[in-house]
């Protein structure tokens, strides 16, 4: 049995899918992948009934902002905000993701998805660190970020 979700999640997922289909050469481009990663984060927090520092709202808003900018043909930028009082942890991984973005300059389609997901996982880990009990809650998310950054680097 499928767990129901708010219509806003379903609608935003459809908008992301439409944007992906418009770019068959690189359907997981950095900005679309980042929108998907933020939406995944928001969905997870919804299903966990997490409300710390409005995490559901801030993560969904970031996904929606990226999609709206892309739909309007505007550049939403490549910065990754630290939402809901997330701490910036693991500067080595942030630097790795930034280097990949600079080196790729939109050319390495294979690295874009994992880089975007790595950055959002780092925010997720920073949120866990600041709001959910420290390293014990942040470690599994950090491990995912490490794996994603390494995959993008390769």
C-alpha cells in the first residue's frame, strides 16, 4: 500500500520530470538533480513528521524555487543554502563538490547529479547535527554525501 503524499509533492515531481524530458542529453543536469534532491529531503522529512526549524517548508521551498526559475528560463544559481539552521560540516566535501562544479562547467553530465545530491546531503547532515542530536544522527547522512562526492569525482 502506497503512503499518500500531499499533492504539492506529486505536482512538483511532475514538473521536474517535464523539465528532465526537455533535456534528453543530460536529463540529470545539476540544477534539476538539485531540485530532485531537495524534494527528496522534503519528502523524507514529511514522512518522518519532522518539524525542527521548519525543515519541511524550507527544503520544499528550495526545490520549488529551483524548478520555478528553470521553468521561467532563468538561472537559479549554483549556491546551496544552509536551510533551517543547518551547520556547515565536512568542509573537505564541500570543497570537493565546488571543485567538481568548477571543473565540469556544465560539461560533465555524469558528475552533475551526484554533485548536486552530495551538496544537499551535506545540508541534511548539517541539519541533523544542529537539530537532531549531533554526530550520531548526522553520520549516516555524511556517509551518503561522501559516497556521492566520490562517485562524482570519478
